[in-house]
C-alpha cells in the first residue's frame, strides 16, 4: 500500500512540485521577518510488482511541526520512523495483487529563519542522509552546528506558537509535542540559555520578529522568552518558569519582565 500509518499525505499532481514550490518560496522569505513555514517531508514512492517491473515514481508529501530537527541523526531517525510506518498489503489484498509500494528517496526540509536558509536532508536508500543548507539563489552550503541550533529553536517556536485552529485546514500536517519528555525540555532550555549567554539572543530575533503594531510593539517583547512563558503557562508550571527566568536574568537583563510575570502567577 502507498499509505503511512498515522500520517496523512498529499499526492503530487506533478512529480516534484512540492519541492519546487518550497524552492520558490525561499525568495520572498528572504525579505520577510517571521518563523517561516512548517517542515516539509517529501517522499518518492514507486510501485514494484513481484515480477520485477516498476511503474513511474510518484511524489508524496506532508508537513511537520514539533519533531526533533537538532541534527542529521535526528532527521535520519524521523525518516526511519516514516519508513517503518509504511503500510503493507493485507492478506486478502495479497490474493489479487502482488504489487508493493516502496520508498526509494526522500527530502526533509526545515527552515532556519535566523540565517534564512532552508536545511535540506536527503534520504539515501537503503540508509544514511546527506544534508545541505539552500539559499534563495539555489546555492547549497554546509550545515554548521549553529544552523542546527537555530533549527532546533525555530522548530520549538513554530510548534508552540502556530495555532492549531489556524493550521487545521492543512489535512496533511503532522503535529508533535516538541518537549514531550523532561529530557527534551531540559535540552531546549539549556540551548536557549546558551544562546542568551553567547549573545546570539536577543540580537538574532530581528530576523523573526514581525512588527504588526506599526511601531507600537512593546519594547520588552522577546519572542523566545514569551514562547517559554507560554509553554510553562499552558501547563501551570510557574515554579519551573521562575527557576529558568532567574537563570536567564544572569546573562540577559530583559528576562526581568518574564521573571516578574512568573512571580505574579506563582
């Protein structure tokens, strides 16, 4: 079968159109602020018969928010999960068809709004991935540790801030909890603290902030710390928020606003 268990996919009308559209979107994204689009997972599938004949490949794709995009190994693990979810034909279906659908290529695309590059991870069957960072001109750059760090933070921001109701029209969007475990949360908070300590933040936020108030946005607005506050607030974990913002305050004075908010709600 050509379906994935637990993942809703769209089928391309023209082969490769999802990747082409993603490529074309990088040009306007380069001149815009914001977090960028959800991640794109594109798969090339081919129907193979028991007699060895193969049909023309088809392109399938789905969007993703919240999955781990911190490294090439993490994306390789996502590909492995996707391939393991490929549904096989049932016994009854096997009585009248011997065709089998195989995944023989794939791309995972995650946008880094800080550098405004699209990180591409190509699935190489039977195993392994090759990664590169694509700019709006089509030039591929090496993916650095800082880019992976940016992607990890941006993935958390998109998953936490993109309203489920606003994205509900997208039937082929797979949503994951970016901080599903205590370990995930600890690693993300450590990463954010590291980025404030080395001064990557808050300066880097100029690339992702959108002034929708025509110059009237509050001066203390910090989208990263606001998102952390949003994360803890939804779970009513103000003591944990208080501890984190106290740590950030040691390296970033602007955290005092969010520390005060946590103290108020405690």
